């Protein structure tokens, strides 16, 4: 007499347990349960095992190959065929194949779920995307993209600040989502900076051409070319385009700073973005001091010494912050 408990498909059983089975599969499963007490007992034990497992945890897919090998040996599976005693083996061995299928499901979830790269408070890092594009992330920023990102579908989401060097592909635009705006390019290099406090998004083009628009409003886009920049103000819901006069807009990446009769106030803003430190002026008047100098990959201590010597100011650290003072007002 043919063994009734051999006619069960394990993949179907997992779909039953995860409530993803079709009506036909549910009917077949019901008939299988009614076929024997052994079938019902095996299923009940397996169901308890299923309910006890956290199927969202990566730990459930560990050692799958080892467990699968044991399972195949004891179940007598050779080249995909099961022997008649398939469901007579201990239920904890049957769990191996359940774990395997969970593992495959987890692998699918891992592949299609977004990947996010985040930087720390004083960390700058480069991310090379599958199409060869390179994204340099400034401190306290994040880049999110699908693991299925490829040359045909190129879309990322940015929070914070980043410099993009996009591999050209005329057949596949590269799209960056930033707050409620999008930047669309075919291949170019540019910097994007977002401001948490104001919700402003600023795009500065180093080379090439980009489109900048509110999401789902591409018909109202503005086109930016080399040497131009634009800012979107969420509060005013408008774009403002201008020529980029900030020669230090990517100093945070290159660690090269050039100042030409710039005010100390603007110099401090650049230094803060490069070294990720808070700098305060003890007297607003010294913010008007002017300086002409340049720095190439110098440490912050050296930069502060040059400012002190050139402008006649001192610096001190207090509670993790740097305070600049005029020597005339120092005590």
C-alpha cells in the first residue's frame, strides 16, 4: 500500500504555514491531513516549531548548508527524490528544510531591500555604486539605494551632504531623491547639501548639466550647468538659481580651502564643514575681519594658528567648542 504521507510538497507546506498558499494548495493540504494520523501529528509538531521561530531574524539562516546536508542524508533524498519514509523521520530534521526555505526567503528580502550607508559625526566616506558612480558622503549623512541598483535603474535617496560623480549613461538617468525634490542627471559631478533646520536643498554643479525639480513636478524643472547652483526653499516653495561663487563648496571632501579677502564669518562656516567642529566668535565685530590665505590638507590646529597670526586672534576650546577671541578683548 502506498505511503500517504509521502505526497507532501515542502515548499507548499511552508506556504501553508506562512499563509501564502493558494486555495488549491489549501485543499490539497487538507486532504493530506485527513489521510493519516501520522500526517496530522507531523504537521502539528512542525507548526509549533514554525510559530516558535523569529522568521525575520538573520540568525535563522545560519548553518543552513550543514542542516540541509543532514536532512538529505536522513530523509534519503537523492537527486531531489524522497524515499517513502520522508515524514517518518524526526520532526526537528524536517525543520532543516523549513529553515532552508526561510533562508531563501530572507535572501530574497535582503536582495530587494534597500541598502543604507551612514556616516558618523566626523566621518567622510566614499561609496562606489554598482554602475561605477562614486558618492562621497559628508559627516552625519546617509545614502539609500536598492540592492537591485544597476545600469538600467539608477535611483538613490540622500540625507545630509554628498558629492556625486555619476557614470554617464544616456539610456538610464541617475536620480537622487532629496527631501521633496529630485535631481536628475545622465552623467556629471555635483554637490548636494540639505539643511535640516530650514529644509533647504542646495545643488552645486562642478561639471555637466543636471535637472532640479520638486518630486512629481519634473515639468517645472530648472536646468543647472557647470558653475551654477540653485537652492530650493521648502518654506517659500521656490527655487533660486545663481552663479556659484563659493570656491570651497567641496572643501569638506578635498580638504583644500582658498580664501581671498573673505570675512572671518564665512571662513568659520567653511572650517566647520571641513573639520566638523563648532566654532564661535566671542565678539561679532571680529566676524568682519578679512583674510587671504589657502590650506591644503592641513589639520585644524594649523589652520587656527594661521588665523591667529594673520588676524590677531586667539582660540580656546571649551566644552567641546572652539571660541575665537580678539587679542584686544582677551584677558
